[in-house]
C-alpha cells in the first residue's frame, strides 16, 4: 500500500471548516479592520493547504508563516494554533522531525495557555500521528488516551479513532484496530465528513491487504475512492488508485492492476507530483514488462 503521506485533508473541506467556525462563533462582532485581517489570514491558511496538497512546501511554508504573523498580531490564538500545526505538518512531510515536534509543542503550549480543549484535541492528534510515523505506537496511544482528548463526534473524533486503530495495528492488535477504524469511518459519515471517512477506509484497505484478505481490501479501497471522488479530491483519488493497483497485483488480477496503475500514474502527472507519478509508472512497467509512454 502507498504511504499515508500521500493522503491529506482536502482544502475544500478546510474552507468549509473555517467558514463554519466563523459562522458559529459566539464572539462579539469584530471591528471591520480586525475582520479584514483575520479573513486575510484565513485565506493564507487555505492557500497553504492547497500548496501542501501539491507538495509546494516552500510556498506553503510562506503562506502559513504569514498567516501565523497576522493571527499573532490579532491575538487570535485559535488561528495561531492552526498555523503552527500546519507548519509542523510541512516539517513532518519533509522529514524534519525535530522541527515538527517543536512546532507541535508550541501549539500545545498555546492551547494549554488558552484553555482551549478543542484545540488541545487537535494538537494531541497531530502529535500522535507524528509518533506513529516515528514508529512509536506506544507514545501515540498515550497521547490518544489523554484525558484532554476525549471526543464525542465529528472530524477530530474520527481522526482520533483512526489513529488509535493505526496504533493498535502497529502493536499487533489487528481485530481491535479494524473495529476502531470501522468506527472512525462511521463517525465521519455521521458528521458528513467524507474526507475523514476516506482516510479510515484507506487504512482498512491497507490492513486487509497486509492480511492477504484481498477481496476485503479491494472493497475498502473502492469505498475510499468513492469518498474522494465525491469530494473531487485529486491527491486522494490518485493514492486510492495506486492502492487498488497494489491490491489487484497481489491478488493476481494483473489486467486490473495495470489499469489502476496507469490511472494513478496519469492522476499524479496531472497534479504535478512527479515523484509519485514516476513510482506508479515504474510499478506499471515492472508488472507489464513493457515500457510505458505518455499517451
């Protein structure tokens, strides 16, 4: 299965998330100048998410850093935490783990200072994800069972369940992992969070494939693909197609695998993700025994 780094929260979802947070706010109405500056910072944050989706990490870093500075000038701690987490994620994706840990730690300190339990939950999930990627599922479970991280529903709850499932899988508790991941998908769908559901389905497909349950793995991967298609989330679609190619190849379905690899390769090319495109193309050529050319 493909790396989880290929999957991210779609920018369109984040736009909606920010809009809902603004619409549902019970804070007093902002002065016009403050509102204008905050909207500017929100736009920079969204721009950075879009740039991260296409692996444009330097421009994304600049966007997130600008957003952080504006939020700081407004003493908007929620925005500062979101920007710090986004900056930390870039450092994680570029494998600068020490910097990622430091940025997440700053975000956590700010959440504690602000007594913002919602932000704390998000920070703990990010830290747990980092621990998992460092091969430390024990630390991830500790973070995910922190008393501040007890969630009742929505995207963050789904993320928490998915991360718990991943941690339990890494610790060898496969059945428990599957149950947690299925619950993560259900919680996400109940909250109409298709992006989070797709991530849970993707992980379920990976676990099923590792267990040589290829029909089951294919079903989960197709669910992930359908969810990402409904969001028109191109990076997720490309990753799902490659996952289906790997599963089909393992199951001996060579023709289907070649088709999925080709579609994944073309999807990555369209996104400008040359490394991912080259990997899919190389796998297709290895499977087919033929050189693949651009159509």
